[in-house]
């Protein structure tokens, strides 16, 4: 089984240790899963050697990470730029009230919870925004990538990277009672490649976009998307890619409406998988990202170490400051600034990028 690195390269204290939990043999832990003919002993052995990256540890990502960990996938890399809030507890299954009160980064909170129910796998928490500058380092060793993000900018970046690297990935989305998912099997890793994300969505959605804050969300929709996504992942990891679905599947749990779009063939005219133009991977025109319905702007272009204790002294005269070893929160109504250890920040209380930049420059520096 893969071992965690000797030194941790993210902003979290450590990775979950790999080894054997005393008193819980694997043959007992996975006995019911091994009885399923699609997995069996051989499949369970393959899962133990596998590495899955989950991009986003919100509702879908937390559910997917939990399912993967309980299935015995040997190594998980959890990548998330955000922190736990009280409104997350309705649907984000790996977090509790203490995580929300502490504003714990989601990747680290997920790592800690997984360690409580499966200490035999390696879990690496990466408190980062996935961007062109770090995507190769964060995803290089994963066998498959699961999308659990909240924006198409990051999804197009994942698509560029995975098509370029011939690495499979699975798109997933959930809003309201609606869930959708799609497998992307690029040329080079499959002799029967599927359409990529850009084949189906050449451009991101235009006009007003529904978010969990504007349209609400059912935890059941989230768990449906994650369950389908993880099941498809298990097929791939147990060397059964021929069983993987080749459609964009969507389902509305409230109206019972279901649809499928055929994705079995790439579009020869696709700019990504057809013409191999990786504009998102090159970072062309990458904007500041407004987060999912959070009335927030993320400033992600700063990469410098932050001394939280010194920053608290600097900010204390101007508002309420609290911090731990992972992040600092500065509240100056109507805005709250959450600062991470690498200098990245989320400014809540505005969607005005110019104002967000101004607040960052004023209180953190530029």
C-alpha cells in the first residue's frame, strides 16, 4: 500500500498514517465488499494500491472521499481552498459543529474524520486552490481525478490537464434536487476514448448561474452524484473500464426527470481533445474566482509565507482577529477576510473584484 511522504508539502500538519489498524483486519473490514463479484479479492487488492485525487471537499467531495476511504482505496489526495462553515453541515458529511466553529480548512477536516474510521489508508490534505501553477504537482501521481468543484473555470483546467496527460477524470455537479455526472476517458489511456468536457460544453454557462445559496440544495442530490461518481471510479480502479458509463447522466430527484447525452465519441472539432489547445492549463485569462453563492471573492495570485501571530498584531486594532496554524480570520463588518498560510485569501461580503483587491492590499499588503 502506498506510504505517505516523509514531509508534508501542503498546509496541513500531516497525512493520515498508513498501516494496519490494531484489531481490525482487512478481511473483516472489507468482507462484504469482497463478497460482491465485481470486486472480489483481486479487486480489493487493486483498490489498496490505487490513488485517487478529489478536487474540492465540499458536499460532493466530502461524500466521495468518505465512500472511497470506506471502500479501501489506498491513497487519497484531497484538494480544497475553503474552510468549514455552519451552513455546510446540512450536506457535507465529513464535518461537524466543532469544525465549523473553528473554521477548519475542509481538506484537513476531511483528513481527520477519515482517520477515525479508516486509519489503514493514506490521506493527503492539500489546502490549495487548484491552478495552472500547481496542478501537475498535485495530480501527477493520481490514477484518476474526481471533480467536486463549484465552478467551470476549475473544471476546464482539470479537463485540459487530464486530456494532455491521458488521465481519466469524472465530472460531477449537484444543485437543488439535480445531480449530474460524466466520465472522461481521454485518448492515450483508452483505445475507445470518450468526449471530453469541452466537447459537450465548448463554453461555460452564460447568464445567471444557479448556486446552492440562490437555489438551495438537497443532501440527497449530492450523495447521488457522489455515489455514481465513486462507483464509476471503482470500475476503473478494478480494471473494468469497459463497464464505465459513456453518457452525461442527469437526474432530478424531485421531479423524477432523467436524461442522458451520448458521450461515447470525441468531437473531432473540439479545441481541447481534437486540436489539443490547452488554454486553461496555460493560464490564459484566468480570473479571480467568485465562490459558489458565498458573496465572496478569492485572491489567489499571492504566494508568500504568512506569520499569523505578526499579522494578528497588525490587524487587531482594525477588527476582530482569530487564527490557528492553518488560517487567520479578520472580521471588519461588512467584510470578513480569511487568510491562508501561503498568502491566498477569501474576502466575504462582496463580489466586486476591485474592492476585494483593495481590501487585500489595505490590510495584508500587495
